[in-house]
C-alpha cells in the first residue's frame, strides 16, 4: 500500500513538471480531500455516541438479516437518544416547590373516603415537591418573576404626558380695582404695571435653592426696570395689589400662590426708589386679586400701585 502511494505521488510530481498549470487545481483537490477526511474524523470524534450507534446498527443488520425490521426500530430509538446526548433539547426538568407556584396547581387531590364527602382541607398540611417539565424560556421567565416579586406587565413604562404648547404671550385687559382702591383711606393716584412675560415663582414649586435665587433676582430686576421705564414718582406711602392673569383652564386658581413673585416685585419697587422701604410704615400689601385670563401663553401678573397719604406722626 505504501509503495502504491509513493508511485502515485511520483506520477503526480511528473505531471506537475510536465504541465505546470495543473498544479493549483491539483493542490486544491488534494487539500479538499484532506480537509474532508479531517472533517469526517472530527465529526466522528465529536459525535462518538452517534457514530458508534450507527456502526453497531450496521453490524447487527449485516449479521442478522432476518431481524432487520426490529434492528431498524432499535436503531432509530438509539439514534434519537444519541442525538439528544450530542445536542440536548432546549428543555429541562426542574423541581418546583409549592412555595414558588400556587398551591392549587401543585397539590394532589387526596382519595375520597367511603362516604363520598370531601374532607376539610388542612392549610398546614405539607405538600410534596412536584416535578414539572418546562422549556428554558419559561423557566427563565419564572425565575425573573420570582426575583422581581411582581408581574412583568406592571413594569411596562407608561407613555409620558406632554404638556400642550403655551403659544406666544398675550396682553390681558387691565384690571378694574376701582372698588378696592376706593375703600382705601387716603387713596390718591394709581398706576397699573403689566410685568414682563416669563417664569413666575409660586408657593407650590419645589425648586433648587440656587434656581429659586436666580429666578427671584430676575423678577426683582424686571420690576425695577419697569418702574424706571415708566418714570414713576417717589412715594412716601403706597398700597400694592398684584393681579393674576391665569391661563384659560377650567381649574380654579388661588392668586395667593403667586405671593413669592409679588414679594420679589415689591423688592424691585424699593430698588427703583418708588418706596423708601417695604415695611408696614410705607407699604400696605401686596394684596392678591384675580384678573382677566390670558388668551395664549402662560400666566402673567400686573401690579397696581396706589398712592396713599402719609400717616400723621
């Protein structure tokens, strides 16, 4: 056999010298044959139970031709078992205790007594473990539910509710506070200031202290600039009303919630020189009032400054 192989290799070498173009195809054929042999050997070694079962079936069928039908059935069963040993099915057997599943699904029904009546169920009776066969995906889902302690449907995120756009700012109608101003003792001139459009402070907000400080500072500066732009005279004593112009929604509004904004505006009035101070000797208020709603945009505030006669000393 070895001599024949040597002669074959010698003949291939001579042909290669005589015809050089056939060398690459020839090497390809030889390499493919070697790769096929190695692949077959690898498959046989990796799937040794399957290969041995197939070989045993062939030997038995050759030795006992009369029992070929029985041998074929046995071979089929052996092949199935060998395939399962080589590539396990995607299922597994796990022991599930009554504590991990509902008792009503795992408790075995006891035999009825001779009377035919169902005996009362003892809640403290121990129930033996029951073996279930589930798929791998079902088992992983069950384990995840047991770890989380809640149904997967409960973890479904809810879609975010987006607030409708506010639109451009609106200019509301000026407030009519003639009745309230007429009730003030020593009331004189009055001015209505529609404050600039922007974010407002409310008592219901929960802002970071730095963000609240920046917003309060901006409101205070806006009030001072508004007073200087209108060139209001310096007053010794005055009453201040802050009028809320809310957005057109059905929910009722409490204008007193905007008192932090009114306090920042009053500080701006003092900074602009409209009042000497915001203590009780120079200021009454600020008093909350509800005004006409805006048509578009967010809520706005108006300040009504009423000049008061000085208190005689």
